[in-house]
């Protein structure tokens, strides 16, 4: 690199406080690292947990955040063969092939800024090779960013974990960015019915654009009442598949009891809150065949699945553009965070070319 790079980055300095924009120096990539110029990043619910301190094991701040993004390779470190300068890529927390290098640390006025194996709330990222995946250059960056987390986690849970087939009944509890991808994938697999449960009427109505056939607003309702409404739709035996995106004890227990006793599958996809959360289920139905499946990244392989999702978008099958409800500049990132906290969006994208 002929000159020293600097970048703007949204940094978590203190828990439960707005992110602060810092100007940080950018080092050249070490062996196994890839330097990527960010074009777009999504904001995930995981970042809300990090900001609140609900899913951190120990003190990490000040810290860089973000784990789904897209951009252009600026430079590669020694030994990197997966991508080269000029490639368009997706950045993801989900591991692919390639070197796994310890996270970078950045310097701000003599203070160390921590980072993960990949971070995307910054204009440049020094990422491990295994967190970078090449994509077609015709793929738009905002939509590509969603394939870093929301799409593989949501759609992957349906396609890879559950292997939903035509005619299966599907429930999705929580139709934010992950839940919308679950419903959309279930629709592409020709599942029917597809039931969405949420506490926001606007989000429930929005979910119908992605194949949801029935909606239930659970606000103020006893979960027993919600269960009765579901069985009025699918029959007394219950559901084939139920997915939850909330990480809440009562919701995980609810979907476990909502699926069929002998063939039903409950899939836990939300980050449990708080860490160490315990749930209570009756194990007897497991004896008859009921299943519980946990999934973080939808059992997705970036080297295989990311290109498939890109192709599905380019062929007009995957409605990624419609999922992006709000776009902000990096300087406006806290507006996006607040929208996420209020649940007033599907997917928020930071466009690094937006001023």
C-alpha cells in the first residue's frame, strides 16, 4: 500500500450509549487477512445485544461491531488465495474456507479498539480469509450485504436445517429480518400454510409480501390462545415446523409444544437472552419423534450457499430489495439502531456511499 489509510468507524465505547464515529488508522493485511473497502452493511439484532451488553462474556469495549457486509477487496495478505484485489465480496461471521486469523486491533489516540474476525460498521475491514466470499460483480452491494447473515440464517434454517418441503405447515415467530427470510424461503419451498406471529401489525402485513398466508398478533394474548388460533389453521395435531427468532424462554417452550408430537420439529434460531438462559420442556414427545434443532447460521456454507443466494436474487426469485426498509449513511447509524430497537423496520442497511 503506497500510503497510510484511515477510516471512519462506528465504535461502541460504552454500553447502552450511541455508537461514536472515530477516525482510525488501517494497517496492511497480515498473512491470511483480506483488506476490504466496505460498500454496505446490515444492522443485525445481535448488535443490539452487544450494545446492551446482553451477549458479551467479558469487557470488550471500545469495540467495532457488525457482521454482515459487502465490499471490494483492496489488498490481500500473504497466503490468501480465495480472493484477489478488485473482487466483489460478502463479509460474514459465518466461517467459510481459508485462513482463520486472530482479530485485528485498531489504535485510536493510543487506545486499543477491539474487533472481531470480521467487522462491518467501518469503512475498511481487515478480515480473516475465511470470513470473505467472492460474489458476482452484477450483484448490488446493499442486497449482497444481507447474504452475510439475515439470508443464510433465516433461509438456511428452512432449507438446510429443516429441509421444508411442499405442503408442510410452517410457523415463524418474530418477522424481523431473520423471520422474513424464513417465511420467504418456506414460500419458495411451497410450504402451506405459512403462519407469522408478531406483536406488530405493520410487520405482519409486510410479511405477506414474502409468502405468509396467515398472521396472528400475539400482543396482549395468552400463549395458550395463540396456540388455539394456530391449531384452528393447521388442525389439532399441530405444525410440521416452527421457527423462533426471539431467543426468549417462553417462545422457545411455546413452539416446542406447537409442533406435531411424532413428526414435528421446533427450531431455535434466536440468540438466547440472557446468556445462560434455561428452558423447560417435556421430553416425552421426543421419544415419539418430535425434534428440537438449534441453528445459528442456518447450517450455511458460504463457499456454496452465498453464490446460490446471489443467483436466486439475480434470477428474480429472492426478494432482497424489498427487505431493505431503511438506508442510512455511516454517520447516521444510530438512527438505524434506534429503528431496530423499536422494531419499526425489516432490514436497515448502511450505505457507505451515502452522505
